[in-house]
C-alpha cells in the first residue's frame, strides 16, 4: 500500500477507531448491577492500588443498615437511600437528579428501597417495599414504566439480554421486558419469599427462597430444572454462578454445587454467613456475623494462617490482654459483622463491616494492606454500618454507609493533611495524685486516607508505653499499672507524647504534660468513648 494512501486511510479511520476505543473504555468502566453482572462474580477489571484517599463524599438520608450499593453507567452513578433514587456525576459527586424530585418513592404511600438498582438501555430499575418495580429514565430521572407485584421487593434485579429478573415477597420470581415492563414469561412460583438476587448462567436462573430451597429454572420459560432442600435458611446471600460451579449459602454453610445440583463441596463457618461470597479463579471469600472473614481455595480448603488475630482483637476492646500465647486461625478477625459482600481488585479484596471499617485484604495471605475507619455523627454506641458491597468504576472505589454518605476513594486522591489528635488526657497542666491507675492518651482521627495503626506511638517521659487503640472511637490510651504495694508516679512534671501517621505518610504529634503531687487526694479519670466497647447497637442488614 502506498504510504500517502496509508496515512490518509489512518487519518480517516482514526476517529472511528478512537470512538470504538472510548466506547469500549466506557463499557469496561460500567458497574451496571448488583455485584457487577448477572453471574454475581464480583471481580473488577480495574486494579486500584492501596492505600487510597477520600476524594469526595455525597450525603443522602440516614437509613439504618442500608444494604443498597451504587451502580455505574458511563460517568453517571446511581444510588438509593431510604426512599429516593439519586443520579450523580461519578467523577465529582455532583447531583444530576433525584427521583422522586419531591417526597418519597411509593405507590400509593411512602415506600423504602432495600434493593440495589440496575441500569441498562438508558433506564434505571429499582424495586421498593410497595412491591413496585420502577423504570426511571437514566438521563432525566423521569418515570418510564412501573410494574406492581404483591410483596416487598427486597433484593436487586438481574438483567440479561433485555430481560429483568427479580424476586418478591409474594413468593415469585418475575421476568419483565426492560423496554416495556411487560412480562417476558409467567412468574416462577415458590413456597415463600424470594431471598437474594437471581444469578444467571447458561440460560439458567439460580435463586433461593425462605422455603429453605435452592432453585434452578430455565431463564426463557421459567420451567424448573430442580430445587434442592437446604439444611438451614439463607436471609442475606445471593447465589453466585462461576464458570464451573454455583455457590449458595444456607445458614453457616457454603455449598459449591455442580450445575446439575449435586454438591461438590461444603464448608461450615463458625457463625451464619451474612454476605454473598466472592468467587475468583483461585478462591472463595466471605464473612460471618462475628466478623470472621474466610479465604478458601477452589476446592473449599482454608487458604490462610492468621497468627495476629488475638492482637488484632485486642485493638478493639478495653479488656486486659490475654496471657496465653496466641495461636493461628484460618480466618481473619475484622471489626464488626460482615454484611458487605467483597469485591476483588488485583491482589486485594475490599470489604466493609457494620462498625464502619473498610479493609483491603491480600487474597493470597489474608494480610490487611489498608484499613479505613469511617467516623460519623451518630448516637453513642452506633457506627456507620457498611452493609452494601463496595463498587469500582472509572478508577474509583465507591462505598455506601448507612449514615447516608456515599464515599468516593481513589489511589491518586490528594491527602496532604495529617491526622488529628484531640481530647488529650490528663488535661494539660493538670495537678493530680500519682496513685494508679492514671489514664493518659488521646483521640486520633483521619478522614483522608485513614489511621495507620502500626505507626501509633505513645510515650511517658520519653519512654514508650504499652497502649490500647480502639479504632471505633479513635481512642489511644495507657493506664499506669496497679500493683501491690501501690507504686504511685513520682511527684514531678511528667511529659506525654502521642504520634501517628495516616496511610499516605502524613504525621501528627501532640506533646503535653501534667503534674503529679502525691500530697493531693487521688482522682478518677473516665475513659472517653469506651462504655460501649465490644457492643454494637446496629443490627443486621439484608444486603441487596
């Protein structure tokens, strides 16, 4: 081919090639439904490095245990909180529209949204407690059509080839045409409420019901292929259809089933499994109600040996440290119950807990590579529950917490501000008796990239002391030991220094002093924010 003609052809085709590339890039960035797609294999094609920093937050309404995750199409993000659906610019967090524009969703009275939306063909689909599936124009936020069922819609719809599948508390799974809202086939009937979002693979729908059965049905006709009795009920989890197996939860048991319905293997967790498992090529990952997070290999064998769970557990309590040597566990102990389903990005697994903690966990080892604590203005004893799965799109991580905030994190987000150290105790220049226990410490917080607990240092008179760190409150403290006979601190001015870094390396240091005069009467100093340690006023959530 002559070079001038080749250059002319290249110039002519460049806009077309660029347009195709951009369209592909937009499609690759989409996260259009619950757990990313109809199979519920929650793996991102984008690898986000950690630690990340907070780029922006968007405030909606407080909705306790909100299980609704955002979905993303192009550069628009859609999320629901309590009784409204929002459309935001996915890069800036700026609101584009809200549905309904005034007042709550509901037919004919106010309803709530507990199901993650889905987006396809320019429409956003969201079900509500009034039993209605709403189809909203994604560009304008106007209602296009609605379909009435006879029960609450509590779990996310699944979209396959212009068909919308979802379950209702009226014991049925529905299939609707996405353009018209007309039934694509007769509903599939069960004997109780539908639990979870239907998973799809090879023209089969997989779903569970509160009738304690797991179902497989033809996605075109609704005809049942089989139903299998589960030993225990499932109230949180959706099925996952991987390349070879279907994963389903029954109580505290995770089943890996062949497509035929026979059980390949089963794993019994210590407590009820409270999220949808993450299934990858080399493992299965899930959490339970007690905060244990498990990593299994493809054959259902435990992958991890965690040796610091005892130490990690002590970070979250005000109890004395155990004297027995720490052992090893096949699970990672997190702070709070795990209602959030996990997502994989590169080597990291990202998951939240109901005490407001977000973790990045190494899939191979179970090591925590990053943790971020969300501090919220909530009543004492409650925490910003992360009950919905994290979502990755457009190079960002989106996390919804039930205090009404959508958090947007990015690896490259700026974080030049050091952590804050407040509420130091004893108060500066306080005079007191030196009899133990004397409490000393302060509260650390960082909204940018989070507190890196491994960097905390507390010294008394320039000597390091053994301290306790409570991430839920940010409280770092040391108590002078009570001995027999009593050994009070020496009468003099004592100096305390508390230092900490965030995950981006910004450091804060606070130094103060107090005066011990053992001729004074002993005094009592209360520990800030520890009366609810080990408890949690936030209940369980039903992930959507």
